[in-house]
């Protein structure tokens, strides 16, 4: 029996997944890494710790399944996108921690470039924002002593290119990750020299951009494998989930529920312009590039962790499944989780989180329900806007990620979005998508493997009047949180 290895390097940790010859998940191992968050809301990761966790997770998953390393045919990598870092080509050492996608520290740099915002969005499909990699790289170059002077020796990259560099020695990335840096022209499919100059990022410091199903190199993963195995796919985590969900044709949509969320709509072989959503690249595959409309939300699943770890309203994640069902249906409490601002479609990095609508009868269950509901409301924001911008109706939403285990949340999502919500049995769609893409690229699988995913379907059960009333209350709450 042979297996495909999927590596999902995510915000909270790194997962290693083994899939058998039928595409079934055979084993999983996780290695968490530290989160460095200061009182400004700045978020960092230690890149060396992430690489160590990647090797550890691969070793763990082989031991979990009890197979010989020689039984692994190939690997695919999915990764947290927009998180950016810089390292030395000469030493291979990071010059600073990785600046995480959630981190707003590039806000001042973006304000400085507001006069170029339209040009930036026209070329990259991305609204000027500290969310994306370019402002994070610029911040490191401008604020870490001695870095800018090393410009000829620097590698400026995302987490996929860091792992590839450590595993294979090559400095490469794929279209899906390059398109999220705000330095890549999604029309000409190249790094844009003018945008690099605007942000002060040396063009020569950026990775070679490859098709997402390319052979990115081979690696023995630090001696784990007796001979090097091919790494035959790289995809940003949300793009990996889109692929794993089988959204290969225009009109297919998915939402990934993780620390934050990405909602994607496949739009075909040409980008769709939108002032308030991201127009981006789904992947480059078989020599062809395909596009998506995307909305990104900073905080969705992490709201549950906040309720448990910081606020103490939950003793376990499971209580977030149960308490909303115990809440008073007449309670009007809303929660806007703008811990470090709001992403799409509001794009207000100065917005702050807030509860509104609290009454004397509001209690623990009502507060928890408001927090859980905020996840579904934010996804609905994006879903409705996507349909308006693209002119494409979405009848079903394929959902993935840990929070999809919450049946209350999934039914709420179906009701508020007025769509069927399809939840697969396997939740690790990002790593699965990367593994499937690698398996198809090297001939281990064919595309029929994507049809084997089993799903639970949640169908709308809310009347239109109730839906409109609830959603109107949410929009009112968001307006109170906005600063612009």
C-alpha cells in the first residue's frame, strides 16, 4: 500500500495527513506552534519552530499509522497565506519572526500608499490593506536594523516558500500564494516591478512562481525518508480547500472555517473585478490559470477560543454547540469580532470588537450564541456580495474546517445565507486538497478521487421575514463598530 502525504501549515500549527490509494484519510498528526501577540494586536510566529513542527508532524503521522517511510509516494503542501517573512540566502536564517496574516502593523505603510490604491488593486485584484504580505515585508525591511542593507542576499517570501527552501533548497512559490502578496500582477502573471518599488521590496528577493501542480523539488524531510520524495503540489490553504472540495468549475463556492475564514467563488479563466472583494488566482494547473472571487474574515473560529480561553464563558468547545440552543430566541444581542479590525467587505482595520443589544435578560447562553452567530453573519456578508458582484447565483456552499463540527452553526449558516451547506466527513480539506493535487499531478490519483468525499447537508429552514430581521440587526451592529 502506498500513501500520499499532505502537509497543512496553518495559523495554529502544522498537520501531517496520510491518504491511501482510494483517497481516504488514513492518519493525522498535529504539532502546534507558539503565537506571539502583543498589546497592539501584532501577531508573529517563529519560522524555525514551524519548520521543526513540520518535520515532527511528518514523523508522528508515519508512527501513528505504523508504515514504513518508503510507502509514501509524494507530498503536497498547503499553507497559511499572506503571512510573510524574510530570510538570508547566505545563512538560511530568518532576519525576523514571520508576520502573521492577522497582524495590522503595516497599516501606516498602506496609508502612505493610499494615492496608489487604485493602481494596486487593478493589477493585483486586492484592495490595499495591511492584511496582505507586501506591507508586512515592507515593515520588516523598514524597521528591523540591518535588513535593508542585505537586499542582494534576501529571500522575501510566504510560508510555502520558506518550507520549500528548507526542504529542497529551492526558492519557489505557486500562483495561489503569489497572488496574495499584493506584489503580483494577476493579469500578466508576473511580479510587478512598480509595485515592488512602491513597497520597497527588492524584485530579486522574490521567489520563482510556478504552477500549483509543479514538481517543486524532492526532499528526505531531514532524513525521515530513506530517499527523497517529490513535492508535487503547493497551494495556499484556502485554495487547497477549494480544490479538495471539488470546486473546479465556475459557480462553485466554499467557505473555510478556521482561525479566520476564506469564502471563495470559482469564476473561471478570467478575473472578475470587485471593489470590495479580492479577485485572485485559484491555482495554476496543467499550464492554465483559473480565478476566484474571495472574501477574507479575520476572526471566525478563533472567536470560540476567545470565549473559552480569555473570557471564560466556555469550559470546552463542545459547549459552543449546545449553549446557543438554550438561548432566549427573543434576545437581540449581537457580537462584532473586530479584534484587529474588519476585513472584507468592510476593510476597516481600525474597527474594534463590540457587543450590542444586551438587555437585563441577556445571560451566558445569549452571549455565546451572539459570538457563534457572528461567524455565520460574516460568511453571509461575503456570500451575498459575491453573488451581486459576479452575477452568479450560489445554490450550495461547501464548508470545511474544525468549526463545521458545530451543527448549530452549520444550520444557522444555511438559514442566514439561504443556501444548502455541505459539510464533508473529513474536515482537513486544505491538506487533503494539496495531497490530492499532488497525487493527480504525479499519476497516483485521477480527478475521480474528488467525487469520493461524503457530506452532510444542512438545508434552509428559516422564513424570509425572520432572516431579513436578523441580518438587518447584524448590519446595524457592524455600523456601530466601524470607524469609517
